[in-house]
C-alpha cells in the first residue's frame, strides 16, 4: 500500500498505483476500498442454457443447474510474472476421476492473429505491410485456396517498431480477438474491414461468396452440365484459368477443339497461369472485360456461331458470346440453360467470411504458475496428459518446442481478451489434467480449491458453453 491509500497492482509489469475507487491503466483491476479487485466477472462455463445465477434475486448456493461447470480463465486474473501460483487451481471430479484445472489470464507479448479472408480479390502483394490507424501491424501472407491470409501482430510489431506502432498493433489485435470490426489498409492494395465470422468488406463492398474452386476445378466440377449448351467455357481465375475444350474433363467428355487461344502461361492442357494481373475484377484478376484474356481464334478449328461461356470462379461475373463471321466473339443474351449453370456455380460458393485465429506462446513464465518445474508442464502437454483450452475453447497446439497454440476467437465467450499497456494481449488459458498427474509434475497442490468453493465466489458468472465446442474438461 502506498502512503496515500493507493495500492499497487502487480498483475503485470506496469505495476500501477491505483487510487481508491479507480481502475488501473488496463481497466482490468481496480482499488475497491483498499482491496485490489479484478473488475470483469469471472466466467464459468455451464452446459445449462441461460443460467446466470448472480443476476437472480435469491442467493446462489453455487449449485450448477443442468450439468457440470468449467472454470475458465476469463476474468480470473493474472499472477505475472508467475512467481506465485496461478489465480485458480481448481479441483473437480469428472466421471469419478479427480481432476485439476489451472486457470490464468496469460500476458502475451509473443502473440498475434492469423486472418483468413474468403475472397479471390487481390488484397495486396505477399509481404506487403498491413496497417491499422496508419501504423504497420502485420503483412500479407501466402494466399490459400479461395482465401487471402494476413499475419498481424507478433513480438516485433508489439515491441520493436516504436511506441505508437506497438499500441496500434495491440489495439487492433484486441479488437479482432474480441470480435470487433477493424479497418486494415494494405500498402499498394485494398482497404478491408475485418471482423471475425463476418463477411469482409473490401474497398467498401461486402464480399458475398467464396469461390467454388480454382478455374480448373470449376471446369472439372461442372463440365458435364455444359455439354450441349455451349461449345467452350473459360473460367477466369487469377491463379489457374480453366478452358473446357483443352481440359482433361473436356477431353473425357469428347468436347471438340474450338481454336480458342488464351493469353498467359499454359501450365498443363486447359490450365493457364497469369492470364492477367491480380486485381479486384473477374476471378481476382484486374480485368473487367473477359475478352481481354483471349487472342484471336485459330481459323483452322474455330467456326462462326461457336458458343462460348466466360465465367468467374464465384459466378459473380459471366458473359455469353458467339463467334461472328470474322471469328470475333460477340456478346449475346445468355440462354436459360447456360444461365442455370452459372447459378449452379453461385449456389456452390460458400458465404465469404473472415476467420481470426489468436496465436500465442504459453511456454514461458506462465508455466511457473502451474508447477515448480515448468518443463514438466510442457512435456505433459506434449504427452497429451494435460489439455490446453483458451476460455474453454479447443486450441490447436503446434508441434515442436514450447506450448504454442492457436484458437478460433469466435469460439470464446464475448470479450474474453484484454490488454495491458506494456503493450501485450491478455488471453485466458486453462490447463486440465488428472490430479495425480498434476502432483507428479510438481503442481502447487497446496493451492487447490474445490470447484464448489470457486463457484461461490461473488464475482463468478456462469455462461453457456459455445454449442460447437467440445466440453473442455
Ligand atoms: S496495467 Fe492493469 S494489470 Fe497492469 S499493473 Fe496496471 S492495473 Fe495491473
């Protein structure tokens, strides 16, 4: 306690002195009549729907209605730098087995988010900087099948690019992890509004569909449906543009050569790379006129009246053409049967979404809050004796050293993440194992509290587990 009634919070390296009735720099801790308190409610998951006992008038006796409870680390507090045991070490019985869940809000400076944006549109060149509020907070990664990928945050952006950049990075990561919308600008690229589980908004336009496949895959999937209705199909794609008559699918269906010639680089029959530059037009290219990717037809194979469908990988763009007497494609009204096949492509496109995965390294000092021999926790996780969850949500654990995990932020309860001004993100982490295994790895057995005892804490808030998640313990 300071001389003037301020108390010192030691939950992170900022070490705030907090006046009575005030909160610390992160708004997570406050001085309540001389007692340091975690401000947000401590979230406990229940299978029971809509049970929020602390809101009831009558006293809650700690009983869980409708099933087991899982104590998450959301709102649990921190014991950074972990020279003391984790805030909650909870003993429970599951199917007759004595279990322990060690619960802490980890302070992550080695962390970031990976963002998957379902779109074919070109957002920016690989390795281009991604900015929030004008500050560089990450970069464009390699594109994936039908999606563009961003890597945001990480220790260098948080700590190594100046105070302002660190704060902007932390603020953007926090907002994304808590499901809020963030505007990102790619150098020499697009402006994107990203929000977990929502459609991306690219240059002011909400993306609707994720492509059905690459141009070649689209030919394979729908070739049979075009038979008899058109003579040629070109599926325009920034990566692999497909041409029906040359493609293996067309060959197997005896589609006759049409004399079509494409610009770009032929990879294998019916599959072309680099037909145009990347962009936000047809199939993630920069073209608005599909004929721009065609050269003159081969007069030995082409004939007047030849019917051609040109379509993008989402069906968003399409055009129907017929060759005139000079073997020049002329746009015509699309016949109903051909239009039906374009609708079928659209129908097979999934809704475009942004996915946000938090990635953090829990293999540092945080382990000392769990055990007096930290490497044993790492080994126990590797040996699958200890289960790691993030706010009760399942995580993907990276192979190799450390406890490096990723979690889909949309699987966590609302506002599960926090931050401190160092800057760093605060993320909930729980380690669950058998009590015998916990004792064997040097766990803080003298700090065990029963589940029933924890449930009686006045700050405990019971919330329903996300339906899609496996039960965490
Ligand atoms: S920033 Fe928050 S956690 Fe860190 S010392 Fe201040 S009040 Fe405590």
